[in-house]
């Protein structure tokens, strides 16, 4: 007894295999598109995590510089008038000295008993380095000098 297929069964089998071969190109295209989409999403995640970390570090540096600036209280003015005022030259120098250790430059503004520091720096994006491959990030911080003991503030 032979296991030959009848003509209608043979035609159906040929039709099914021909259909599967025609669909294999569509599946390859689908996988390629999914792979590219996955790479783009991974690139965005990696670069955004890097930028977030660099922005946090820059913000910490700005806060440190602002705190260093408010350490420079003009003691003579305080002794004569009782008001807290920063020594502008010393406060600017102190803030810039903190920032200079990181190789950056800072914009420092001193007004009365307050110091504000602004920083910026370029950060390279590794995965999605389209265009220049760098993004400029910035941070700023403000601090206020308080002389003596404050009541629960």
C-alpha cells in the first residue's frame, strides 16, 4: 500500500507551503523593525540616565559653591549694624574656588545675605549622539547666610 497523496491533497499541501514561504519575508521585516525600535528605546534610556546623573552632580556642585559663598560674612558690617551681609569679593572667590576644582566656571551673584550660583557644562550622549553628540546641561543653587542660632528654621 503506497502513501501517495491524491491530487487535491497534493495541491492543498503545495498551497500551504507556498503561503508559508511568502509569509517568511514579512516576519523578517517585522523582527528587523522591532530590533531597531528596541535599540532606539535602549538608547533613550541609557542617555537619559546619564544626563540625569550628570545633572544631579552639577546641581550638587552648585549647592556646595553657594554654601561656600555664604560662609564669607562681612564681620565688620555685622558688628557695627547687626545685619548679616556677605563680603562680595570673598564670597565670589570662595564659590568659584569650589567650582574650579571640577574644571568649570560659575556665574556667582551676591545680593546682601544671599548667594546664587549657576553652572553649565556639555555632556556627551553615547548612544543617540545625533548632531554634535553633546547636550548642554545647567544647574543653579541659592543659599542664605544666617548668623547665630535660628529658632527651628
